[in-house]
């Protein structure tokens, strides 16, 4: 999690060629009640969760706009950069929170599978230092949420086979649920 802090969660949106502006606009369109017929990238669940996250900020009166109508009014008063930047910073914080959740579930799932906290924490540290994971902590991409659900599905299978409790359908239910959420988190809505 030091990588987002080094890069800077509040770095200007135009400094890197990433998908943050596209993701911010999709959330504004979604919160405006516009139809879902335009998608700059995939990840329906991510868009829905991020739109809810922006609504929470709007409800708490954080200096952020939550839909396209508010955005255009704010742009005419403050300009594009000062209007889009709080949305992008909020999205980057949302992404870092997803990364923390991902690592926490990974470490705990590894512990449940091997009953060794040292091994589980080492696995979490090794995972968090990979380049692809570090990139997923700074760019608003739906892949991290999809990977979280896929990882939970894999852990459901591993725990099911470890327990060998064929009469308990909860593991099969969790496998199906997290597999479905993984696909919904990644595919175009």
C-alpha cells in the first residue's frame, strides 16, 4: 500500500494515461439515471459500487459531485480540473480500500487453509509487492474487484476439499456465488 502513497493518491488526473477519467464519468452517468448503453471499460459491479461510494460522499457533503447534472453546473463555476479531481481522488481511495480488503481476505483465507499465520502473512506481503497488484492499487480498474471474488471462489473450493464435508452445501453455494460475482465484476454489463 505504500505504492499509492509514493505515486500520490492526489496526483493530477492528467499526469498518467490511465482510466480514472473514464471511470469517473461512468459513475456520474450511472448516478444520473442515464441508460447503460455506453461503456468505456468493463466491470459492472465495480461501476455500481463506485457510484454508491460517490453517493455516500455527496450525502456526507464532501466537496464532490455525484451525477452528471451537478458536474456540468460545477464545471461552469469552478472549471473542469477542480471538479473532476475530487472524484478521481475519491476513486483512488476506493481502489486502495479494495486492495486492503483483497490482501486481508487473502491472508485470512491462506491462514484457514494452512493454519500458519506466519506463512499467511508472508504470502500476503509477497502478493502485495507484485507489479500487477501495485498497479491495481492506483488505477481505477474493475479487475481487482473481479479478482477478489475469484480468489474467494478458489478459497471456497480449497476449504471444501480440506474439510471433506460433502453434506455441507455452503461451500458449493459460496463457490457459485463468488464465481458469478467474479464474472459480473469483469464482464461488460
